[in-house]
């Protein structure tokens, strides 16, 4: 360090050392006397202005190229020098002219230097270029704009996806409804035992197709907030029984042992959503297990019922565990083999588990298998174990003659669905009137003398009309509203509120056939006078999902 008070120091050597130090500085550094005359300046500042040391040293700082291009800038500097010479630190944003004539903002400061008596003898001028900061800020703003544009594009894409799924939902459900109706007809007409076994397999295939469609639509519903949990107390076995039969064939095809012990423990959650979680977990385990077994265990643990899905499959490395729940993410399926799904199952599991506030945990070791666990609130109560319904004993009690006395108006524009529904209702013994549109239905009632005891209608009808509108129009013609069953592929909150004002039952397409037939004979439906519901009654509408 150079001591300016050291009489032994050679003044020229000191000046050279000071210049070397200043030239090493990254920013602009200069030394002024108390009057503002430039005594020294570093190389960075000289290069910026495109001048030599000889051109500026000894000049008034305000007269140098950094300042003399602007009277305003000179005035700011002069005021700053006056303040700094009175022992004040001065800082402001200056505008300096570059060698090429362009102007660049500089963070400028003046620091006073005092001698031993406290008198200001020198001023240290420093300039820190803001151009890089502003460039960074511009880049950050540009990046923020890009991100906002990307977000808007993603939102638009999500909206387009949602609109596509909503529009496609009806068309996707129609053929499934037809297949389900044809299956129900075959069950009632084909008595061969070999055929019965094949019909059972067909039923499982129908269920699988329904599950795939539901998976795609559930993603859309979960993201849009349409699905709301309907928690209730039920026996877990009500879910496990169809899980065994529904996925047993898939396990058999891979020669895997599917072990799901009977469990009569009661839990409280949404049974349909829990079924979706377990079905996806078990199905996923079967897909990724080459040999061995898939086991579903349920055991009480600290006030909850812990359900575990355990497989002896390929296992999962730790770095993949979190990404498992990302949409379309699959391990060990680079060729995107569609037989192993599309990668939506665990994404749906994560969304539903968050909706139910029931976290799903995963433990895995490559080559040794994986365990998914979920804890369900356990209920200790004497809940009856309902017997599984079957086709020959569904609880429907009306005689064939009593059914023949009931007239059902079915409104459906899809010819395949309409033909299958007519045949099924004929087999069940009902008198059926059919219309392919709302106008045809009104004509049957107004001009054809049809007096329906029950109306079964699709929601979306030709010519922009809806089933609930036609039901109200029929009610005006008859002076009463016949009990109504609505089939729809859209159970959004807004749609549900609209339907609750008109219909008695809502079945989501593709509707389970036994549920549909039972709905026709529901005592409260058939015993109704046909008068429109009061607001109090509307709150208790029965909405049935898959």
C-alpha cells in the first residue's frame, strides 16, 4: 500500500503504482482534486470514451468527453463535486457517451478523501456500467413475456383438449351404450352354457372399455373441478369383489397370481373414487409384473385401514418414483406399447388422492417389486354386507303383465342405441314408444295419443334441443310430468343443477343396464303422481355415476 504521507516514497513510483491499481479495476475509476480537475483515470474509462490519458488528465472533469456532450449531465456533475468537496458522498445515475457516440447509463459516485486535518483534498470518481444490468433486465422481461405467452398457449391447449373431450364424450359413449344393451339382450336370450361363459368375458371387456373412457374423461373432470367427493361409510369388500373379477382375466393372461383376500372392514370415503384408485394401482401392477404375483392387502393400523398393492414386478429406481405420477410417464416402455396403457393411470391416482386428502405412498426396489399404500379412515360399525346382484335376481318384482301395462317413451337419435333399447325393453315386458328427436316425441304425445308412464331420454337431441326441454314440453301437453330417467355423458355441476329441476334419475352413459332397469321400477319413481317436484324434493335427486 502506498502511503502519501511517507516522505521516503518516490512520487513518480507512487503515481505509477496508483495507475497500475486503477487500471486493474473492472469499472471506471478516476481521481479529482477538490475543485474537480481530473488527476488520474483508469484504462477502462479511457477505452469507453475512446480517448487517451493525455487528452483528459489535467482538464476539468466536467469538460471531458464523458460529460461535455450534455449540459444537463455537466450540471449534475458540477453539483455533485460541490457536495463531495464538502465531505458528502454523492451518487446518481449518469449518462455517458461511448466512443461510437451511443449513450449508456452509468451508476456514478464521488467519494471525498480527507487529509489528517479533515480537509477534503481529493475526490474518487467511480462509474459502474448499467448496460449489462439493463440488458439482463431486458432479457428477464423478454423471458417473462415468453413464459406468459407459453402459459397462454398451454391454457389454450388445455381448453381445446377439454372442449374436445367434452364434445367427443357423447360420441365415445354411444357405441359403448349400444354394446352394453346388446350384451344384456344376449344374456336374456342365449341359454347355452358355453355362450354364457363368453358373455361373461364380453361383460369384462365392456367394463374395461368403460374404464379406459372414464380414465380419459376423469383427467379432464379432475382438472376442471367437476368431480366432487361424495364420502360415505361402506364395506371395502364392495370394491374388492368387482376388482377380483374385473382384473382376474388380465392376471391370468400373464400367468400371474392375483391375491385379493376378502375384507369386511368398513371405511369412510368416496367408494367410486377409491375404486378408481385401486383399479389403476392393481392394473398398473399387473402390466409391469412379468412373473410372480400382485397382492392387495388391507389391515387396520392406528385407526385407519391401510390398503397395500404389492407386486413382484420390475421395481422402480428412486429417481423415477416421483415422476411415476406424471401424465404419460412410463418406465421400460420406450416403444409406447399401447397394451401397457397410455400412462394416465397414476396421474389420475395422484389427482384423486389429493381430492380425497388420502396420500398415496410408494416403496420400491429395482428387481424386487413395488408397494403402493393408502390409508383410509376406518369405521367400526355393524354395516350389513350387501349381496351382489345378478341378472336373474335383481330385485325387480313386477310381473310381466304389470310391466306390459306400463308405457315407456324412449327418446334417442342414435339408431343402434334405439333399436337395442327397444328390444331390451320388449324382452322385459314393457310397452315402448320411441322418438328420434324432441319434435317426434311431442308429435307422439300431441297427435299420436301416447301417454307415457316413464320417459327415458338422452340429454343431447337433434336440432339443438335437450332432453329436459322436451320433458317440460311434454309435461305441458299432459298437464303432468311423467317420471323421467335422463341418460347423459355430461355430469358437470352446472348441468346437474339444471337436470335436478326436471328429472327424477340421472344415469351417466354408458349406463349399467341392470341399474337402468331397476331405476324404471324404483317405487318412488313409479308411485309418483307425475307432478313437478317442489324445491325441497329437488335437493334429493338421485344421481348415479359409473
